[in-house]
C-alpha cells in the first residue's frame, strides 16, 4: 500500500496531470450537468419528440465538426514558434467566424434535403445557429489550452452547463415545447460566447474588434489549403460518431435513435479523461520531438500508452457490470434495453484511448496526412460495415459492431505505421491486443459466475496488486529500444 500511495503522489505531481486538471474538471462537470439535462429531457418529452431533438442536435454537431476546420492542433503547433501571438490569435478566430457562418447556411440546406417533417426542419435550423457561436468559442478554448489557462475555460463552461441544466429543471415547473427549449439553448450559448470574449480571451477580443480585423480571402485559402489534413482529422473524428446517428435516423425506428444517443452520451463521458489529458500530452509530445532525443520521445509515448490502456479496460469493465442497472435508473424504464446497446458500444473504449494517443504521436511527428487517411478510411469502413451488416441484421447491434471493427482497423493502421517509423515494435503491438483481449474476455466470462459489485471490486484489486508487485519496467508494454537514428 505504501508503494501504491507513493506512486499515486508522484503521478499527481507530474506536469501532465497538473496541466490537465482544469480541462478534466471543466469537461467532467460539464458532461455530468449536460447528461443530467438530457436525462430530464428524455423523461419529460415523448420518445418521438426526444428523438427529433437528438436528430437536430446530431446534424448541428456533425456540421460543427467540419466548421472548425480541425485547426486547433495547427494553432497549438504554430503558437509555440509564433513571434506575433496576437496576430495569430486574431487570424485564427476570424477564420473560425467565417467558417461558422458558411456551415450554418449548410445546416439550413441539410434540414430541407434530408428530412420532410416541419418540426424537425425548424429544430435543425434553430440549433444550427450554435455553429457560429461554437466556432469562436472553439478558437478561444484552443488559445487557453496552448497557454495553459484552462482555468478560464473551466469557469465559463461550468456557467454554461449550469444554465443548460437550469433550463432542464424549468421543465419541472413550466412545461414548454421542444421548440421553446431550442431557443433557450441558443440564448445560453450566446451568453457563453460573450463570457469567453470578455474573460476567456484575456480581454483582448470582442465581437467588434473581431469583425473589424482585416483578413483577406486569399489568406484564408492559404491557411486552409496548407493545413487541409487537419480539417479532415478534426472533422472525421466527430463525424465518425454522428454519421451513425444519421444512418439510424433514416433506416431504423426513432426508439433506436434514442438508444444510440443515450449510449453515446455515456460514451462521451468516458472519453473526457483521455481527450483532456491528450490536450496536455500533445504539446509535450511536440516539444519532446522538436527539442529532445528520439529515445526520450519514444519513452514518453510508451509510458503514457500504459495509462491509456488501463483506463480503457477500467471503463469497459465498469460499464459491462453496471450499465443495465444505471441507465434505466437514470433515463427511466422506457430505456431499459439501452444498457445492452451501451455495453456493445463500449467495446470501442478498449482501443479508443490508445488510438487517440497514437494519433497525437503521428501529428507531433508531422505525419498528420497519414493520420488523416486513416481517419477517412475508418469513416468509410464504418458506413460500409454498417450497410453490409444490415443485409444480415437490420438493428442497432449492427451499427455498434460496425463502429468497433472500423475503429479496430484504424488502430491497426496506426500500429503498422508506428512500427515502420521505429516508435513501436511488433511485440509491443501483439502484447497490447493479446493482453486487452485476455483481460476483457476474462472479465466477461467471470461475470457469469460473480455478482457485478464483487466482480468489479475483486478484479481491480487483483490488478492493482499485480501492478504493485511487478516492477514498472516489466509491466509496461514498451516498444523495443532502437538506435537514436531509427526515426526518419
């Protein structure tokens, strides 16, 4: 226990954890409050109205994924060497404003092209306004991440999520239509935008100065065309999930839209820790690649990889044990079947964190084009696997399995490239898949013999003991050491 305590203390002293704290806290509390908002909406509206709201929200998030142009990582990388940081910030935010306006117009077209129901069309048009606001917020959040000022983001996002939660609570006192709720959500997002402009950008930016900042169309084209792989990477990672919901809305019953979205909401909470930690891991990887030795770069990757692996396994086992109980308790008996679909979706969490880390490694090595093509291939495979699976079983299970297998292919493609570049060995990759399959498979088999609480507690106590007993050097799935010049 002394060793475990000391290891925990050292872990929380690390720069990685300190830099990630505000992001984890902000997004964690925000996701909890937003999830509670969705719980209330699911309980207070009929399944058909709830499904319409989810579809409209999906279209908005799908287009918002493309509207940011994926330039957050480009901005972080450029800010390290920028001589005039204010100029770069102003340019980045103005590009986000232009792009947000363009994609809002696209959302209006999508509303009328894909759907015929008037209520759904109006919901899509209303919620699409958030694309403009979100793009500017996205830029200011990226600035705070790059400058390690995530405490500002934390405060503002908490205010945003509290206001959204308050709207949900109003349903208990004054029931109102789904359309009214959409308008209230837009008002909250506008308030959040102004908080970001006034306080989140160190008071250096306002809507007036942003609008008056001169930015030629030729300069926009130059930046976008020079960094188009980031657009694909940043958009595909979100579109990957949203496209599944769109397919479900066009091919399966509305109840399946609700099942999928609730499952994804739970999955989104599980994503928070690796996503936010990666915001601090990525700048560290860039710095190590530019200024450190290749060996240090490789060692850092290997060390963080193990924590990501353990997190994925921990999350999967928790959901496998408790989803059937927690989800109906939270969302109501109407969604008693959702737990099964959530467990299917969480197969992907076994490989999601390490895939995210490997993507950051590739981008830090200036190999974003390779990562981009892996993302595109994974998205295409997701759709192909889904429709091929529908030939045999047209249900939500097919969609969840399509997500898992397409993501598995994505991870394997990353592995192959990292092996070729000397960042990993064949043995490292095989150990990862064998160990993950063995530990997850063993847990599933044991679940038939032991009750959930006893199994989950005992399983992780045994793993913790094994973690303490074995020296870290033996436990780590580290890559085989290579000579300093092994990385091109």
